[in-house]
């Protein structure tokens, strides 16, 4: 039996995935969480075999939650489920130790295939994402300036473009507002933008954020 934890801030998404997976022989959805923080708490008490983790959630989000869970329970296989198809997201996700990357455009059969693959010790990437990652070393900074950001800067970028304010980001990430602003201004410098609005416009232009969640 493959025990699965669903982590997504949309109840409708969790309900749909839950229904699909619980009809598959050998699969069992053992719980659902709507934030990365809740997923970490769950994993302190119970260790699932596979986690389907949404990347864009309020609070710390899927990237930071993935890192913390893997430090807590390194045997857990985490598949990032996201609307993002563009690098640097797939590359950074796999570098932090996720076992798989699945876009929200994937069908039920691909999701089932991905879960079985990571549970057996393989890594899973859709063919189009794998091809994109193979070509990413040949891309220039001008093609996607966000590839220059660190994991933390990318995480803070996602939170800012969701409309979260510095004090809230500070609280969620357990960092001082001064530290958050240091990351923020360093990011502005790298991307050649002057404020949060310009950052958001640039992120939309390069497909870095899911506009449905703005």
C-alpha cells in the first residue's frame, strides 16, 4: 500500500485528487493539508510514503516545506504539483531533493504513473520538462533572469507576487523584516526592477507566477 499525503490550499483540488487516487488499487490517501506548515506538523507524527505538494500556497509555500520535510523525514518521496512549467522552477525543485515534478495540466494516468515511479525509488519528470531542463544550461540570463535567483530569493519572490507583505513573510519564514528586505532588494538588483509592481509584471512576463492565484 502506498500511503499518500495531499498538500494544497484549494479544497476542490484536494477533493478531486483524493477521489482519483483512492480508486487506484494499492493507493491510500491518509490525510490532506492546506499549508506547508500543516504538512510539516503531520510528518512529525506520521511518515507518508509519497506527498503531492502544491508549490504555490499561502505561508511558507511548497519549496520551503519540501526542504523542511526532507530534513525531518528523508525517506519521504515528494512530488511537486504546480502550474509552473518554466525553468528555473523544475531545476530548483529537483535540486532541493523532490522526487518528482508534475504540472497541474497532467491527467490522472500521469499522476498515478508519477506516484508509482517515485515510490519505487525513481525520479519523475514529464518528458517536456525533462527536455527543458536538459537545455537550460544553454539558456542565457536574458532569456530568463529569474534563473539568477537563489532558492530563498525565488521563494520570497513568489510570496511578494502573491501580495504578501514583508511583516507576514517575515513571520512565515521566521526571519527578521530586515533580512526579508535584504533579500528583496538583492532580488530587485539582480532583476533590474525598482519595486514590487515591476517585479510582479516581470514575473508574469516570464511565466514565473500563476496569474489565477493573484
